[in-house]
C-alpha cells in the first residue's frame, strides 16, 4: 500500500473523540425527548380507557338488540358481581339482564369483564349512572322501571386539566369527546 492510499483510508474514518461527541449529543437529545414521550404515552393510555368504555356501551346496545332483552353495564365489584356503590374505577361488567334488576345474577350471561382503571387515572360518573347503565330490547337506554337513562363517564389523569368523556344521550347512543383545558378541573 502506498502512502497516498494510506492517507485516503485514514481520512475516511472517525476518531474516538468524534464518535464520543456524537454519542454524547445523541444521549442529550434522547433525554430531552423522553419526558415528552412519557406524557404522550399517558395521554394514549387515558384515551384507550375511555375508548374501552365507549366500546362496552356499543357492545351492550348491539347485544340488547340482538338478544331482544335488557343488557346492562355495571360497576364491577368482582368478575361475577356488580358494585352497588358505583365505583366504576374498579372496572365494569356487561351482561344479559334477563330478570331486569340491573344486577348480575346466577344464570345470566356475562358478556364482558373490563379490568380496573389504572390508579393514575380517575373515572367519575354522573349520578344518573352511578351503579349501572342498561339498554332495553329496542336498544334504548332505560332503567328497569322504563325511565330513560343518560349519563357521562369522565376520564382524567391526576394533575391534568384535560381528559376524555363518554356521553350517552337519552336514546342510549354513546359518543366519545375530548375534554378541553378545564374539563377535569
């Protein structure tokens, strides 16, 4: 190998100092981006929980129409029992409510069990849907006595002023909405 080709080969590489500087700058940029990614991940987790409830409402409504009987969502105490106090934070159940009492009884078909909402997220509900939400055989939201039901489930993250809410109107049609800056205050 002659001297000229040796110099060309030497110019094509990086020195150890240059490589270390690039690695240090790359590490600094990643450390600056990490908190933003963490916030984004938390926002997606919050949205996924709200979408989970929305999907359960849609499922309950379609199952009520398909089965031609009342289908109820209730706050979950266990995987086989509703929570009468209405702590939706523990998750929820969807079941075919054959005896129209808004409680999961022996012999009734359990359609879905939704896990508890993570502790970092808060789920609050309006008083009208405190412990349960039902759809009758026509797919309308109604109490076991026949009165209409409407309600709002609000998903917020601790320390944040924005979040998501699921709203069901008097006909039982659910919708998912993003809450504004003061929505969770």
